[in-house]
C-alpha cells in the first residue's frame, strides 16, 4: 500500500504541474478568443530589475548585479485608440550607411503601416525638419488643425537623457554614430527633404514633427502608441512625439524593436557590432521607458532583420549566486561576444527559484549556455530546454551547470521537475564533489589537442585557475578531454574542459571553470569564446 501511495504521489507531482501549464495555455487561448477581429493582441516585451540576494558564496568581491528579467505580457489594444508614429524615415541622411539601412527598413515599415491603417489605426508620419515639403498636403493640414490640448507635463523640442529615470545610454554615440564615412560637417544644411518615398502617405494619415502630434492624439482619443523609425538612441527617444515625452504624457507606448536602427559607430565603446549597439539601446528602452514588440505580430512572417546582420544567437540561462555569473557573464558577453553574436541573457526568477522569465528565447537560440546551480524547474521551462537539446543543437555548460536542475540528495519540490542525469546525458561528466578551495589549481592543455580551435592561443604551459577543482571522473564515452586540472597535494588530476557527443547527435562543451577569478584572467574568456564559436554550424 505504501508503494502505491508513493507511486500516486509521484504521478501527481508530474501530471499536476503539466495540467496547470496546459490550463495557463488555454487561458491565453481564451484571451485570443476574447480578442475579436477588431482588437490587436500584442506580446509586449519588457525588462524588470532582478532582486538580487546578498552573495551566499565564499567570494563577495563583485558588486551586486544590476541585471533585469526579460518578461513578456499579453495586451489587447483597440485599433481605434491606437496610433503608429513613423519617426524620421528620411529620403537622405548625413550618414550614407544610415541612409542605406533606412532604405532597407522602409518597405517593411510601409507594410506595417498598410496593415494597421486597414484596422483603423491612425498613421502619423513624423519626418522632422521637412514640414515645408508637405505644407499643402492634406495629411499636414490634418495635424495642424487639431485643437490645442494641455499636456500632462510641458512638451519640449528635445527631451535628452533623464537622469531621474535612466542611466546613461549603453553606447558611446558622442561622435554622432557614423564614424569617418560621412562628408557632412556641422553647419552644413541637412540633406533630407522629405520622408522616404517608399513609405506611402495615404488618406486619413497625418504629418507633423512637433507638439501638434500630441494635440492630434488627444483629439482622437488615442491611448496607445506604436513607435517605429530611426534612430533609437536619438530621435526615437528625444523628439516631442517620441518615447520619453509620450511616456511622460501617460500614453501606453511600445517600440517596434525590429523596425528601428541606431546611430552607433562600432569603433566607440562598448566596441560591439552596429547591430549589437541597437540591441543594447532597445534593452535600455525596455528597462527604463516602455515595452517593445516585433513587426511579425502585426503582419505575420518573421521579424525584420537587416541583411548585414548575420549574428548567431546565444541564449544564456543564469541561476547561481555562489560565483556571481549574473555579473561576470553579461560583462563577458559584451566584451567578447558583442562583435559577432546576438546575446540574450535570462535570469532565474528569484522569487520562485524554478522559472526563467522569457525562456521562450531558447527556442530560437543557435547556442545555449548554462550557468545554473540546483534549480528544479517548472515543467514548461524544462521541456523547452529538453526540446532544444533533442533537436541536436549545441550547448555550453560552465562550473555548476553539471548539477543545474537537481537538488543534492533531495527530491524536486512539488510543482517542479528535476534532471539528475543531466551531467552524464548532456555533458558526459559525473560530478560528485570538489576539492577544497584552499588548494590552488592549475590547468594544462592536452598536448594531443593543442591544435584544436577551442585551444588556439592558450598557453601550452600550465596556468592558474580560480576556485576549487571539481571531481568529475569518469567521463562518458564520446568525450574528448581538452584541458586537465590538478589541485596541489592531490595526485589524481581531473578534466576541466571537454567536448561530448550526445546521444541526440548534438555537441556539448563543458568546463568546470567559471569562478570569478577565471573571468579576470585572459585564458578562460578566450577558452569560452572559442568554444562557443566552435559549436556553431559551419556555413555552407
């Protein structure tokens, strides 16, 4: 009888959370049913601060992280109370590259405007400094004749950085963002004369570049505003019709994040690709100003992507306080991956400890990186990870990833599922414990693997590592050891980095390195960067 009860309890633990997950999906389906043909069902992405606990490990030398959760929220917007503002999509620009990207972006912006217009959304064209070109246009007169409305707070011609609400932008655009390719000099007339012609201005649209837009929004009873156009770090934030001022006027605002661009020169800090620079500004907006959406929510298909943006996508799951990778990995991502990769970082929910807000991002990852320690997950989260792996896609694990989703000698809490065999199944290891942290550890490259691309540029002589040495032997078959580690006074060395060919056909890289001091050195960041690069599918 006792065995039967235990069995029923286990079934309940497995089935009930799945049932709840299904019910929540059905609830979302019901929301879609409620949204009739006249409603816009949007997925608003935003970022909320991670409430960080005090470090529980032995090393508190790093400051607390200022990271954010990536969260999605469903919203129903009434098209009759919604406007689309198209910001500064000019026919020419002082920066030739910026002009080329506007030309590439414009057809998708036009497609979005056409679709929203057909649903009853007010389309507002806002090509600043070009109103003379449109002085006889009916759309211009529509904006001019809107009755004057008193704003919540005074509207400014330009709203710069608001230090009471936001830190400095995450990119250095002090050079104007174009680099050395522009021949335009300060004092010369601007080259733009109108909005780019590939964006249609139709009957019922409006044209303005000033506070007239506020008057029009109030006159039409507009409550929700979608913003698209350029440039995210400048006009899209600062104009009188743009994000900072619209938010301050109490509108519901959302940036269409795939239909924008930045003025950012990769030769300036943080020295990342142009497109990563745009991502960083979008993240800034999601943290401090308003949520974002992608254009496929409005017109179907896939989100827009510039032709030159060929960055593979890395998703990092971070959920461990002892080694503070919530601080070290984001910094590593910018300094070592920002030029070549698009990186999404997801943090464990500090309240529940069993969920990664925004985990759907894993579904579109090219590489998954795990830095998680003993967190059984709700069924939906773990299933997303399993689905990713079963597709044979690559995964990188650092330090505590070997015991990411299971507790030590404890069953998973009710409502969650653990994965005690993740280490041998995914990484090919058998973590049991670690040697004392007081024992200094050195790492040595396997001589036969010295030419491996993961080890390129690493010292052939031993180098110091941070933290204690993990006990991981024996490794599974189809493991290839790249680096050995040895703790002083301990005769038995242990692998500290290896590759593993999984049963699902995918490749995993695991390293027991990842201590704070490892990130401070040069060897570990190089090893980790080259491991990530090596796991990407070769381009045909």
